[in-house]
């Protein structure tokens, strides 16, 4: 058994960190079309937005930990809203970075994914996503959140272990395109809600109270990050 493990583990490591062939351009374009189809129609977006919420709340949680705050739990709701609770100073750079991480997390994760795919690291991307989702699952504090993360993580596990290279590539490109394209829409939705006076406690408003910088400037930052990530990540995917 030890000799089998000694052989299998290096092979598994090589498989994870090794490079894979880039898919044909038509596959890249087709997965972009699928991503748009998951983001633009409102009826579909009501469901697919759950994946963006996972990245959004995961961003809050990860930055909270990185800045020394104590992460106590994450909740994901059926209306695609979410809540991340952490303990620490109610002000200061740690709180500011934690609050700013939500809307910027999905497009930045998509940009990082695009960099991996441009380098041919398809399997590595799938495994990293699986590990991050499993880590996030530990912090989920409600049943709907557990269901959402388990379904999403299960999809990555099944594709990583059972699917062939072409299916893995199509799935990975679809996921990254979705984060890049889907990362743009929430900032516009927030802008519309604030215009109607329905988002007084949004991330932008919290950041405004923490920094005394107008919420509109923070909203501009969310737009700038998501659009720049889409442009940069899109170029990497299409030219890769």
C-alpha cells in the first residue's frame, strides 16, 4: 500500500499542477455565450446569482481572516442575499478591507481564474475552487447556505474526478466567464437600489461611514474593478 501511495501521490500532484491543452476558440466563445445566458435573463439570474453571492460572501470572509478579524459565520439566503459576520474592531483598515471585499471578490476571482486558464492550469483551477468551497462550507450557518455550497462544490468535484479533459475545460471556462460577466451586474443592481433609496446599509454605505468617503465613490470603485477584470480576463481567455 505504501508503494502504491508513493507512486500515486506524485502522479496526482503532477496532474493537478501540470498544464493542459487550451480548448479550441469556438469552445471559449461558446462558454462566454453560456455565461451571458446565465447572467442577462432575469429569471435565470435569480438562480445563478447564488454563485456570485458565494464568491461575494467568501470574499468578505477571506479578507476578514487575512486582516486578523475573527470570522464567526456566513449565511446565504434564497433571495441571493448573504451575510458575513466577523468580530474585531468596528473601524480601521481591517474593517474597511473586509467591507470592500464583497463586490470586488467575484470579478477578481474571475480574473485570477482567467490567469490560471491562460497558463493552461485547468485542473489546478478546478481543485482550488473545490478546496475554497469546502473551506467556506465550514463557516456556513444556515441550511440554504449549506445546500448552495454543497451543490456548487459537488459540481466541481464531479467534473474534477469524472469528466474528460474537454468537459473539464468547458466547465472551467464557463465558471470563469460567469464570474467575470456576473461580477459586473451586482454593482449596477446596487446603484439602482440606492437610486430608489432601498440600500441604505449596503457595502458602499458602510464603507462611506467607515471612511467618510461618499458611497458613490465606493460604488464607482466596484464598477471599475468589475469592468477592468472583465476586460483583462476576457483578453486572457480569448488570446490564451
